[in-house]
């Protein structure tokens, strides 16, 4: 089983395998590898003759094999990419499987055949998948958990050979979450707006990513952690006035996650940053503000706040008689913030 970094490393060395099978729930890594193939194997003149982009709903395995067996015209390679491969109709047809397995035994050396199989379970017990594992470059693209986002973003930034301040990293993650494609897009946007060699800081993020400098969930959490109720209320007013961009459920969920981290700190008794980072599942540079917040919110305060957030969630879902509307959601959120801080 191959890993994403080693596949990209081989591409950069102009090393390509005859067959790639990319599958899993995280589209970013699959799409990124496919993009590398589309843009890195053939030049524009060769693409007209030797590049085939096919779609699972419109193709069968026998047609794929027939295309893969062609020889390149006026070049050394041909590229065959199957997008939405999970939709190929005859994945379970015995004759088609046998024909494909025969191709696995004797792939055409001048053909690069790549499958992008996404958002559908792959039965690893089947003979076909076992043969793919042995004879193709196979990669499972797994979803990244929230506690892995910081490390992933740092690695992505390093690979792009740029510098980004810790504060800017935190701001991006707190406001975008674990959507790798959007994080990647925002980094590329930032690179277009900073000078070469310049460190990306929080001001660049505010200016070019479209995050309001003073009124976002990240600043709301900061206001709560420092006990600044007036600022927290202003932020809630702003967030509530833009519900499509700031869903009630997302705000409450992030507040729950925040106080849950404070609970973990109180219960652990740890004070060393690396220990706490491991416990919370965050990078060490996130830890300082959580430690400061624990000085304001003791264990009993944190437990009470988690119960308040849970109760608010139940009201919003109508379990406790709450009828949702924009005005009522705004009132419910203001009430929650007041209670969390008093």
C-alpha cells in the first residue's frame, strides 16, 4: 500500500507506475494525485493524442482495458485516467474482472492507467482488490481528524516552501476546519497576495481569506477565554446576523469542543505544553490560550458550561420545546454566551 508523499515524490523524479488505484473518503489526496498526472505526464501537444479522461458512469472495464492497450502516438507514453471509478457498471461482472486481472498481469509499459475511486466502500476481501494491492500502486485516502489538521497544514506549507505564523495557522484552522481542499485553496490565494519570501501572518489571512478580523468564532472563543463579555456579545450579534456563513450548529459545536479541551486539561493535571498538545490532539502552539482559559474557568465552571451547551443543543433541536427561527436562534445564542461567562 502506497502513501501520498511517496507517490508525489516519485512524480517529482519523473517516475510513474503502469497502474494507480486511488480510493477512500478524502477527496483531496486523490484529486491532487490525479491533477499531478494530468499536468505532469504529457505536454499540451501530446495530450491531444495520448491523454484519455474517462468517467465511470460512461465506461466499462473492457473499454478501459481496450484503451489502455493502445500504443502512444508520436510520443513515449499515454495516460488513461478513470474518474468516478466507483460508478463503473461491471466491477462485479466475472468476465470483466478476469479480463482486468489479466491486464494487471501484463500491463502495457507505455500506458499509465489511474483509477479515482471515491466515497464508496471497497471490499478488500475480493480477489481483484488483493491482486490490485500486489500489482498496482494502491493508496487509501483517509479522512484527516481534527487533531491532525495542524500538522497537515504545517507540512503542506513547508512543501510549498513558505512561512506562516502560528497565529495565522490557528486562524485558518479555526475558521475553515478540516476541509483540506479549501485550506489548500486559501493557501494558494494567500501566496498570490504576498511577496516572495514574506511570512504569511494573521493580517494576510484576515485580508485575503475573507475572515472578519474581529468577528469570527476564533475571536469569540478568545473573548470567552479572557472573560471579555462585551466583545463576546458583539461577536455573537455579528455571527447571528450572518447565519448562512455562521450556522448555529457549528458555533455551538465549536464551543463544546473548546470547553471539552479545558475539561481534559483540568482532569489531566498536566502543565507541560507537549504533554497537553498530545492529550488535546493539537499542535503545541495551540496550547497556551487553553492554559490561560483554565485560570478563569475552574473544573466546576467547565463542567457546568458543558451542561449548558448540551442543554442549548437540545433546545435548538426542538427536544425541549424550542421552535427555531432566526430571531430565536440569536436569542438562544446570546443567552448561552451570557451563562457561559457568568
